């Protein structure tokens, strides 16, 4: 084989190799493109799933946090409710109930064992809700001292309320005028006259310092009502009653 033939043979081989490369290269690139696209789609799907999972986990996290917070609040409230009541809290509860004319709630704080007759008498009085509320709407109090033993306690309190000596005296004068005039004076009219005097803004107040006695019953402090407590809650009332008795008994 001469030199020229060798050159031609070499050129043919180069052309063959070039064609081969051109044929294989598109095939290789085409497959790689699909693979890349498929891989990109898979990655995108995985990213979406991961984001969704994170979002769901976040929601669950908020829910769990809310439940934990609720449980903590409930635990605190329960602990506060289970705190042992003190004598001052019992007295404060009783006086607040009186001021708000919530006489049913007063029963929670008072031991009526020794004053059954007085309690029954009070229940038989026919006073409407407004008249009852006017008895203590100006009631205020201040704690001064506390002495406590295992099952007994004494709370010294400064109590201020309307001067009932002034109220009853004014009411009595109105009632006597009607009586001497010969006019009828029904129970409803009597209550209305008393209500007028209780509403009178010119009435003064009176302050009484008293010691309220308490006993512990079934783990709860209960007020032991006595004359001193009644005189402090309705200051001047006993004076007015004594004066009326002296007039009636001549």
C-alpha cells in the first residue's frame, strides 16, 4: 500500500469515528435530559411533600401548645379554688353578699345553729327585693385585726352603714302622722314609707368596730352571728327599737 492510499484509509477511519460520535452523542444527551427532567420532577414532589409535612407538623405543634396552655391554666385555677379559706375571706364573702342583696349566698358563710328563731323571723318578713337591697347598699368595711386558733377565730372589722336610728325615727314620725289622721296604713304602704326613708340621701352613716366570731366546720370557716354583729350591720337599729319600746310601755 502506497503512501497516498494510507492517507485515504486514515481519513476514512476519522470520518467513521466522527459519524459514530455524532450518532451516539444525541442519544446520550437525550437520555440524560429525560433523567434530569424526571429527577427534577421527583425533587419537586419531594419538596412539596416535605413542605406539607412541615405545615402539618406546625399545626399539630400549635394544637399541642394550646392544649398544654389550657391544662396549665386549669391547674392554676384548680389550685386557687382548693386553697383553704381564711376567716377574712369568709367575713368578706358574707359582707359582699349582703351588700349585693344576695341573701341566699349569705347562708354559705354563716352558722345559724344558735339563731334559728331569728332566721325564721327574718324569712317571714315580707320585704320586696328592692327594700332588702336598700338595707346594705351603702355597706363598707375594713379589716383591722385577726386572732386565730385551730378551730376558732376572731376578726376585728370596722363596718360602716346607714344610721338606722335616724331612718327608723323618721319612719316612725311618718307612721304616727298617718295613724293620728285616721287614714288606713296597709302593710304595702308601710313598706313604701320605709323604702322612702332608706332611699333618703340626707341620711348619715355610722361606723361601728366589732369582733366577728368564727368557727371551723368541715374545714370551712363559718361566722357565728351575735347581737354585736347585727348592731354593726344595722347601726342604730337597737337604739330605735329601745326607744319605741319605752314609748309603748309608757
